[in-house]
C-alpha cells in the first residue's frame, strides 16, 4: 500500500515571495515526480513531467538554486 501523501504545501510556498520562488519549488517537486514515473516504467509520463520541470526552471530564472545534477533530455547537464 502506498504511503499517504500530504497535499498541503509549506506556508512559504502558499504565499511565495515571487513567481520565481514558486516556479523553483514546482521544479523541485516535479523532478521528484519525474523520478517516480521513470522508476515505475511510465516513460511517456516521465517525459511530460520533464517538460514541466524545464518550464518551471525557465520561469525560475538563471539565479534559481538548481540542483547540481539536473539533466535535460540531451543529457548535457543543462536545464
């Protein structure tokens, strides 16, 4: 049976300081969902989520705190 997930976001995210902050948070969460999809063989779903991750990082901007190991579909380490 899967673990029960909480659907509430931290207070800082429900009232973010900026659109960039919320986009960064979305990118991180979506990256986790992408890994879950890939691990469970949902390749097309993982691809779609990856597109959302890339868009969220684009919105977050160049100063966003990206994880060191972010890999895009080209595999070159750029998001």
